[in-house]
C-alpha cells in the first residue's frame, strides 16, 4: 500500500476537458424556472496545469467552448500559480465568450472570484457583437483587440467581432484600423457599415440591433483637417504596447534575451510618451534589467497585463501588480 501511495504524483493529470464537460452537463440540463428571467450560465474553470489528460488539442478545446457559447453557456478560465498554459486559457475564454485571469496564489483567489461574480451580477447586455462590413472605399481593415472574430459568409471581406458581455457602466472598446483607397474628389464618404447586436438582461429579455455607418471626410484643404482624437491615439498606442509585451514574452521564453530587452525598451518608450502610470513603467524597467532571471511568474504577469489592455478588464491578480496598491 505504501508503495502504491508513493507512486502517486501530482503532475501530468490535468483534465481540462473533463472538468469543463461536467460543468457544461450541469448547466445544459438545469431546469428552466419560468417565473423568473433566464439565468446567466457560465462555466468557470480554475486550473494550475496544462491540458495533459482527456482532450488535449487546443483547437478542439476552443471548439467546445465556442459551441457552448452558441447555446448560451459562456466560459471563463482562471490560471492558478505559474504552471498553466496562459495562451490556451485565453483562447478558450475568447472562444467561450468569457474572461481569463491569472491568480498568483491563494491570497489572491478571493479577489479573482469576486471580480468574476460581481461582473456576472451586473451584466446588462449579453453576446455583444459587432459586424464590420467594409465598402469599396476600404482596401483592408484590422481589429487591433484580441476579440474572437469570424468571417461573414454572406458579405465578402466582412467580419463579426464577438465582444461578450457588458457589465454595469463599463466601457467596452473596439479599435479597428482601416486602410483606405485613394480618393479623387473631396467630400464625405462611407468606409464601413457597423451592425451591433446584443441581448438586454435588464427588465424583459430582448434582442437589439443597431446599424452605424462609419463616415469620413476627404479634403484637399489642410485647414479642414481635424485634430487627431487623443483618446483614440492613446488606445491605439496601448494596444501597440500590448503587442510588444506579447512579442517580448515569446522572445524571453525562447531565451532571446537581447530581443526581449529591446522590445521591453520599446514598450517603456511608448508608455513614457503617452504619460502612462509611472508604476507600470517602473515594473517594465525592472523586468528589462533582470531578463536573465525572467521567471514563469514574470511571464504570467506580463501576459495578463497585455490581456487587460486588449480586453479592458483586469486579468491579473498578484501582490506585485503595480495597480493593486
């Protein structure tokens, strides 16, 4: 018996799919209470490991959460400590219409669950999506956030961006870069048509749809050119910095220290230029100076900060978070 017990190991047995499927089974078969509004159904997975048992293919796992989301059951993922795959958890959460978080340790667990449950309790709109249909004036466009996107079969070149749920009075931001074809004549013209869709959860449950044309003005008079919106400029730069963080993490993980340091210095310069919080800049300076000792915890922290920028919600819960004090 002692020999059998000694052969039990704590690693190599994380079954993400098994735990998730059990949660899906419970929610999918839950009885409907007709006397009250439909419940918000969300699977919350807490894991400290990789998917090394059950279904292990990342795309298959994302297909599961995406399919559940289409049935009204969303998925949030919480990575615990530093032994899990943050890119997989982020992909599953994106496909499942939920959130992903990093929980550094047991002292932070309550904060993570509080944020998730407070969000669920204050949902005012579910399944928020934006369809982007470019006109002939647009040569190409790119969604800069890391939202789940899908090409629309009905409109050539169009995409649907799944933003997920909106909670309370929060502002959900979507940043799109358009590349326009040259104009021969001045005047107003439409570069894209946006269609917003969501289900309200306040009062009666209703589906909503709002169409918004994106109109710009071409001019050959420099005096007519408007000032660049500083809010938009800042948001674009923050998303650019998030991309730099992601590339720096990848380089550090592959042992490319000089490349990672150069990327972090780029991020430091960009954040300094827009007057970002000094605490965030100081953290990056510290990381750039000790990249030779870059740990998985450091990588998790930077990845979570990058995701927070992309999604507009805090993903990071650790005592060293510069914004937790």
